[in-house]
C-alpha cells in the first residue's frame, strides 16, 4: 500500500492556500452541495462516511452533529479544536498552514448541518503562522460569501471567529478548551453522568459541537464525493484515511496520509525507514498512547481496532519511531516531565501523581533509583488511571505503565547500576 | 476594585481599545475576551503583564483583578515574570530530545551566557525549555516570538541568532501583536498566498 492522499492531495499545489487556488481543485463544492440539502441529510452523509474524530478519541462524528440538532431552539456553537499539542503530532499545524480553506469549509458545513449561528476556531497560541493562513482564508471566504449571512447561498447565517490560546496542553481537552474560550483557566469540567455533554450544554451553557481540525478537513470531501465513497476507503470498522505525523529516527519525517488499516511497517517505509540503528520502539499515536516494542509492531495494521488489540491506540496519529540507541527510561522521563508540567492541577490524582512520577524518574536519572521504583511507578499509574475529570491523567499513566511492563529490564538496570544499559551515547540526552 | 482604580489611566491606546471592543463583539459576554485582552495588554505594556496591565484588563472586562491574574498565570505564553525582549524556547520533548535538543540547549546557554530560565544582563534574550511545539518533523525546533525554527543543531545556532536579531516577529511584543491581529477580521483584505516556512 502506498500513501492515499485525500486531504493532502493538493498539498503541494502553488496557491492552494488561496481561495481561487482551492476552488480550482473543487474547493467549496462540498459546502455548496451541503446547503442544497436538508441539514439532516448532511448529517446522514457524514454518518454514511463512518468518519470518526481525528483528534485522538475516535468518536463517531455524526453522533455529535446529530446530538446538537435534538436541542430546543436558541444559540448553538461549533468549535474547531486547533489546539494541537499532543507530542509527536503536527498534522493540524500543516493542514491549517497549507490547506486552510479545507478546514474553513469543513467548519462551515458543520455550522450549516447543526444549525449553529457561530463558530470558533481555537488555535494554539504558538501557531501564529498557521493562524495567519486561517485568518486569510476566513477573510476570503467571507468575501465570497461562504461565511456570514446567507452563507454559500443558503438562508443560514454562520459567523466564524479565531480564538488564540496562550500556552496550555490541557486546553486541547474539549471541556478545558471551552473554559479557556469563555475566558477562564483552561481546566476541564464534569462529564456524564455528572453533567451533560457539550452537545447539550457547552459554551455558555448552550449546545456546542467540538471536532478536531483534521475531522473538519475530511468533511468537504465527504460532501463532495459522498459518504459511501469515503467509507469505501479504510477497513470495515475504521473508515477513510488518516494523517500520520511520523518523526524520530526515520529518514524522511513528515505527514503521511494513508488508508486506515495500512501496516505500520509500510508507514515507516514511506518515511524512508529507520535510521541510526535497528527499530526498537514506536509510539504510534502521540505521547499519550502506550509504547510498542519492535516485535509488537510486526504485522500491526494502523486502524482503531488493531491498535487497541495490540495494546496501544491510534490516538492523534503522532507516530514516533525510535532506534536501538534509544533509552526507554530516559524517553519516559521526558514523557513524565511533560505530563507533570501540563497537568492543570484540578484533580489530585493527576496533579500529584504526575509530579511524583517525574520525581521518581529524576532520582533514577541521578543514579539514586531504589529497588521497587518500577513497581511504584506502576502503582501510581494505577491510581491515576480513570480518576480525573479529563483524560490527561490517563494519558500520563498509560504510556508509563506500558513502558515498565514492556521494557522492565531497562528500568531494573538503571536502578541497579545507576546508568543507562545502552551506555553513555544513548539518546535522549537528559539536559 | 473600582474605587482603587478610579481616575487611573491605562496604557491601552485608542487603537487597542478598538481592537478589544471588536473582539468582545465575537462573544455573548465580555469576559470571554479575557485571553485576547491579555494578549493586547502584553503588547501594550511592552511585552510583560505587569500589575498595572492586569488591573487595566480587569477594569476593561469588568472582572476582579485576582481573576485576571489567575487566568494569566495559568498560561505559559503570558509573561508575568522577567523575559528578555527575545524569548528563546527550545523544544526538549520526545522527538526533539532524541534528535539532539540537549546539544542545542547547551550551545545556546554557552553562546548567550545564561542558563535555562535566565535573562541576559542587557535584557535582550531569555532562554527556556519548551514542551512539544508540534513541528516534530523538523526537530530540534526552537520558537522565538512568532517564529518557528526547524532542524536547529549546535552548528547552525549562529544563523538562528543572526536571524532573530535582524528579522521580524521574533520579539515578545511582535508575537503578542501577531496573536492579536489574527483575531481581527480584515475587511476587503487583499487575497494573497502564504509561503511555507
């Protein structure tokens, strides 16, 4: 199997980031088709496509869209989660930078289908370059009437605004993002059964749809070419294509779009193969998903079910590849630091647990690791997992627990000898 | 609050106030414009959110200053402490770490004469580690203001320093302005492409 470019088909066409360049390759046909249909029919098309959320959770997109329509009349909101922060992932940044109109069109279609009056694209604060591209695309879309009153020739009004973040991984979580968008600290909110879903009560207590950038970018293609066409790509239970951000020890790191179900080994092949040594480990879906040993990668197909069965997750598609010079304990020390730094502080198990774990890694790195530290890490993971409002705690626990289980001998060596089993040249170097 | 601030004049320029009011109009309530208001303040106050900046935002949004400070302190890009006019952030997260971020950081410490977390004596540069900047295909990634630099190695650190000293957009004030500008709709903006970079 080779790359299968749907979203990225025209990535390298000069001027594709302008409205004329985008329209020249069929851009905005999707929204024009959508507004010629009943909103329910648009959602049916998305349902037929089998599209699942591309931000990490893989939730069926149409269910969220449909959930908005069941509400009583009144303001409804559509939000694009462009707060890409999952380590190893860089697809949304590139989609916005190079194909901003595709994202804008997808959001506009969602606005029409859900009956929303207003949309917000919440862009990570660091992404000014991508945000400028989105801003220009939005201004052009307004000029051509794809946004605003009478959008795309319909009777609907849909306004879209940019809202920039200011540095917080936690805001990529949908309820924290909403807190941030309403002007608060980016902390998560209660979810069912304790509180209603955002599709019932989100921004300002109103029904709110939140999808990821890549999810919205799929929508124009689904409307233009049909849900059935989209569903013909991928596997029976994982439809369509997915962009994987491949980085680490590969010859040609970058974004590669493949049909779901493509073997991991082929994705690594597309990225030019492993460099600097033999394959040792892969984190296939961003830092929040469990790490795989080289043997676990053999024959693994990249679809939602296969990844789950293999003891990991597809996640955001941030595929980090590590060669045999990589010290897994050091690598997970960086992971532990990340989650300790990014925990928003709301829930005790996550706030305290992530910092305890980082402290344990720090003492192991100093040569002061204690017998039982590996088990202690697992015990802390077990006590964080499932005990926080949002999945950040789980996301810290899963990869660390998996690394202890799958690379136990490296932990034991570190604790026993106070140094890396791979010698002084192992990567990553801890600053 | 209001009694304390009575008669005080803020540093938001008339243009900044216009920008803020336009942004506020995007939301059903003023408070929602907290993040953009803090970005405007960071620009208007020369790159740092001082006590006065926090109080002016509080006044403009009709919120308690302690709430504004609580929000500002949550997000890493707001400068509540001391940063240099150009703030260098080296990604040391997973991918960058395995392709040599520590070497880049060490070289920058050497070259600038400061450690991570410090500011040069002339106030020009500050240096910090950053968590994933999400351009992992180009590790090691360094962010300076609104500029991203990819494939940074100890050997090309000099080029980066030359570029940020002469180039646009690398300062903390320009970064805040860039963030503010993308919130604002440009009426009749010329259609134009953007390069990849």
